[in-house]
């Protein structure tokens, strides 16, 4: 490795990795307490070429059918596809982050995803990225409003322009173009947030940590609203169809999946995001006037969820 032991400013990249690991501990504890039955299984893995990670998976609980809260810190030769984003002379990279996907059992509790990450190269390139998005099986506008208002609150603490810009980016990113629908109700998404100096570096780092801190309270509010609602076999059937859309996005479009596979990450950890049961039906149609049809009507860009 030609990278030195510190980022180009005062905060060590290893301190960033340690902070993400601490957030992993806190989030896993909160999810276990909410589930009340299941506990996370932990796997430590090493990456050939440099680094490794800590995968934690929860399954078959009272609330969570499958989920993962993963951290990784990897480094080594720069992947070719990142060449357009870094100094042409860069040859080595360092990346660390935390990634979460939760698939609940009850179709009235939404799927959630969160990721925050940091990247730097051996030629001074550095940036933060991440975000949180929600994928309800059935869209409930009032719950969507609570979710987006909480995200706006955390964004506004750092920059009044963040929420508007990052929610737009979430709409654009979490879009299944071959279906002409969004994956869910969006949230916030940001990438290549490059600090100009030490002060802005510290501000961006504080922002991504605040996003991570938002995960548990923002999601457990959604869990509490839906976990005890009764559901039918037809609603479970719809859940597996919507999970199919989730799989399509992750395998076709998701940058994190691609980054993990192209940097020789651990395949089991990368594909942890896929649900345990999923369904594809040829030319599936929703009944006119059904809740399923209503949900599809919400899966579009540009919805003002804060004031819906």
C-alpha cells in the first residue's frame, strides 16, 4: 500500500472506519431489541488484496425475516471503473462504510436500506457518500411523510439545500428504468461529496454520522406502525412481487453491489441485501381500485413527501 496512515486532513481514515463500526454496534443493538427474538450472526472476513469486513445478519425473528448490518474496510489497487472519478495518476484506493438492508416479515412494515461510506485514493481524492431510502410494500402517505420529514430535519441541521438536492438524487438513483417506477418512496442519496478543506471535511463526516444515527429511530417508527397489523395471504403474495422489484434494482443498477463485486469483496455479504423469498409473475396486473394499484401510483419521481 502506498496510502499513508491518515486522510489528507486531521481525521484518520481508520478513525472513520472505527466510527462506522461503532454505528454498526449501536444499530444492531436497537434492531435486536425491537425484534425481541432474533440475534445477529457475525462473520468476520478478509479480502484478498487488502482489508475485510464484519457481516452481521439477522433472520427469522418476530419482526425481521432477513436483514444485514455490514461494515467493510477495503484497500488495494484502484478498480478500473473508478478511473473517471479520481486523479489519473491514482493507483491505490481505500474505502470504508456501513451498509444496511432489512426485510421484515409483515408486509405492512417497509423494507429499508441505508449506506454511508468514505473513499480516498493515493493521489488525494476523497469523498463521502450514502443515504437512506424506504421501500413500502403498501405506501401509506402519512408514514411516508414522517419518514421524509425526519430526513429533512437531519439534512437541515447541516445545510438547508441538502434535503431538496439529495431527495431529488434519491428519486433519480432508486429508479427502475425498465419498469418506469421508483423502487420505493425514496429518501436521500448523495455521492462524491468532496471536502474543500479540513473544516468542510469534518462537517461532511459529521453529516454522514448524523445520517447513520437517524437510521434506528426513523425505521423503528415505521416498524412500530406496522408490525402488529394483520395481513392476508394475498398481501404476502404482493410482498414477494414487490421484493422482486427490489432484487431487480440491486442486481442491475446498484453501485454498491457493483463496487463490492468488482473489488473482490465477499459475495455472501454483498448479496445479503436480497430477500429470502421473492416472486416474478408474467405480466402481473393489479386489480383496479386495489391498494396494490394505489401503491404503484405513488412509485414515481417528484412526489413532495414532506407535504403530501
